[in-house]
C-alpha cells in the first residue's frame, strides 16, 4: 500500500468516528453536522480508490 491509501484509511476511520459523534448533535444542528462529517469519509474513500476515480473522470 502506498501512502495515499494509508492516509485514506486513516481519514475514513476518523470520519466514521466524527459522523458517529455528530449524530448526538442532530437536535442542535439538524442533519447538517452528520452530512458535513460524511464529506470526510467521502474524501478518504476517494483517496483509497483514486485510480478508479481518476479513470471515471478521464
């Protein structure tokens, strides 16, 4: 595994923890908090599967 995939896995794990934690603040912030934290997970998945993502855009 290269560095990008390792950082992607770390980012996905961190993002999942943040999504789980932000579920408790749904009353205060609405659904915006979990959705914004899910963007971290999406960025991590894009880092892991960058070869396929790059192939889709080209």
